[in-house]
C-alpha cells in the first residue's frame, strides 16, 4: 500500500451467497464490530437482490455497496440483465467487472471493455478483474496475458475518467482454492499492472490507481500481502462472508505504509 498517492480499498465479493434476510443479519453484525476512525475505503459487492438491503443498512457508514456485474447496454431487450444506471439508482458505488468466474461463462475482453465504459459513463467505480490461469503461469506468459487484459479493459477510457477505475489482480489458481499467491508473486504482477497503466496514462495517473489483490486473501495472510508497495487492498470472496474475518482484514489495512 502507499496511502500517500492512492486509496486503500478492502472490497468483499459475495458471489452467489446470502439472501436479503441474511444480508440484513450480516450488516447488523458487521456494523457493530466495524473499526472506527481512520481506516481504508470499504466496499461490499453483493448479489443484485441484496443491494437495496445492503444500501439501506450501510447508509450512515463509509461502506460503499457494489454489484458483481452489469450489462454494457443502457436499456432494452436483455432479459435478466441489469444496466449500470439501474445499479446507481439502487445506491451502488462500485461494480465488479470481468471476474474470472464470469469470463469462464463466456465473457470476452471486448464485453469487459464495454461494461467498463458503461459503468464509467454512469459514475460507477469499476473493479476490473484480471488474472492468469495456472497453465499460463507455468508457461511463463503471465505478464503478457495481464498486459493484454488490462489494455483491452481500459481501451477508450479517457484520462479524466481513469481515476475511478480500480484494478484487481486475481490469479485464477488462487481463487477459492486456499492457495494464495505469495506476497512476492502478487506484488510482482501488481507492479506490472501499474507499469502497463503508466505506459498508457503516464506516471502521475499510474501512481494514483488502486490495485487490489484477490485470491484466498483472509484474516491471516492479509497483513503481509497489504504490506507490499503496489498492493493497495484486497478483493475478498470467502472471508468477506463472515463479519469478524472481514473486519480483521480491514484492520490489517490500517498498518503503516511505505
Ligand atoms: P476468494 O475469492 O477470496 O474466495 O478466493 C476472491 C474472488 O474471487 O474475488
């Protein structure tokens, strides 16, 4: 982390977990143990049907609510889909875009890019996920792959909007597997992502963008991961479903930075 230049963000990704009633229970417990005072930005990205409950529960707090996906189109005949402006109207501040689980369902880089542009147009902060498979890592093409994903996702994003973007590096082999990247492995790729952004937008912007790590981050390994200079927070799946665990990760983000 480097709080001098950029925000630290701890974001939860609930995936397809919790009902609206369970959301209400989680938020009540989370609120009662949430760290007070100087702490990082906190986001909780929840299933679409839980958004109204989450927004209502967190209204008086600094916790921003987010969605886990959006459609790139503004409106129309897209049965079952949700547009970015609908998320904003429901109270969302963030939207996860290009999660590997959605890419595995067929989402392309072009679609990820279109969704990023639509989110930005509606003043939502996109949390753009990139990450390599184990096979790609073993082939030694991680950096090339990540460069391609970042460049595609940010294609056509104007300089005045880029600061709203959050990038999450999530190695696919570390998601939900309990197999976390080492702090060195995670730092190496996060630093690379910043280099790609520097080449596209210049040093000042690259320095200001928050880059998160995701993939089995938990209350035990968060401190070490967050101590890396280019890891500005976490995108947390499993451990964000339990208030005490999520709070411990937020507390780990309150450590002194370089
Ligand atoms: P995990 O999920 O923390 O359960 O590995 C992270 C993510 O997929 O965002």
